[in-house]
């Protein structure tokens, strides 16, 4: 229940900022700051065990697995190459631009920088404290090597698709550079590439993918809350359900996103 309360609070905050003057961020999914959808999904997942702690039920191992994956992802270096290149070019052109960019830059959920990371750490800390205060609530220990392999494989599959997409993008960039005026400086070349508009298909693809994964997270957590599930197949000690499959897809998504 706490996850859905946080969803309501942050969704309202994000929508208010998104549709306010200057709130739209061009070039990012749904016109919101980069990482907003992932931040909201991650917060919901990390906060989800509180419902089990309050009711005294065992926390499913699948939820624990997903929490490890999303937290590990979120504490990676999340700055994209595109952002690094933009800053380098601006610094070379005019160092004063960087000061202004930092002031106007929007971060996930329209919150100050590092706010989401701080909130995730706080949620994990409170979860552990609550767990020790209410020791009767166990974590289900049903993880197997097969479970971990599936998580790793799906993450690698997502990362592989990302690698292929990046490779194709690099090839296109090299072709564009080869066809540019040879008199352009390196800074002018990079800036020209940076100012090129992202294709309609790529923009819409990001929007659709982000929306689908957010819906999957919400549906999965709702199904867990009301214990709605359908078993797909069972192999010895391993069971794969519809909800389990949906949550496992998150690993592939986090591997795919940079």
C-alpha cells in the first residue's frame, strides 16, 4: 500500500511540474527529465516490502531479487555519453554556459540532484530497521542458482540489445562525420551532431518502452498485493508465474537502458 501512496504523491508532483511552464524536457521519454520513469518504478519496488512488514507476511524472494537489481542499477554511473559530450562542447565554447546549465538542468522526478538516491537509501535503511523491530517477518529463502541465472541472462539480453543499438548509432555518426565539411573543427563537428534532432521513431520508441515497463511494474505490484497470479510452468523446485515473468522483464529493461 505504501508503494501506491508514494506513486500517487510523486505522480501528482511530476504531472504538476511536467505541464507547468518550462516543465517539458525535449528529447526525453514523455517530455520528463531523463530517468523519471525509472526513478518512480524503482521507488515503488523498493518501498513494496513495507506492506509485508506491516502485515507480518513473508517477503517473496522474487521481490527481494528485483530490489537488488534495480538498486544496483540506480547506483551505477548514470550520466549518459550525450550529456558528457554536451558539457565538454559547452566548456570549450564558453565555460560560463555550464554554470547556467547546472542551474536550469532538471533531474528525475523534478527533484534536486541525488534526491532519488537518497530516498532509496532511506527506504532500504527503514526497511532493515523495521525488519529487526518486527523479527517475525521473514524473507523467503527460495533463491536458487537457476533464479540468479535467469536474472543475469535477462540483464545481459537487455544490455546486448543496447550494445547493438549503440554500435549502429556509432556507425551512423561516423558516416555523417565523413560527409561533413572538412574545414569544420572538432568542436563544430560535435556540436553539429549534438544539435541534430532525434528521429520521430526513436523518440516515440522511448516513450512507448518507458510507458510499457512502468505499467508492467504497477500491474505486477498490484497482483502481488492482492495475490492474483497464474502459474505458467513448474520445473522441479522452480516455478514461473505471470507476475514473476513480468518482474523478470524489468531486468532486461534495466540492462537495455543506459
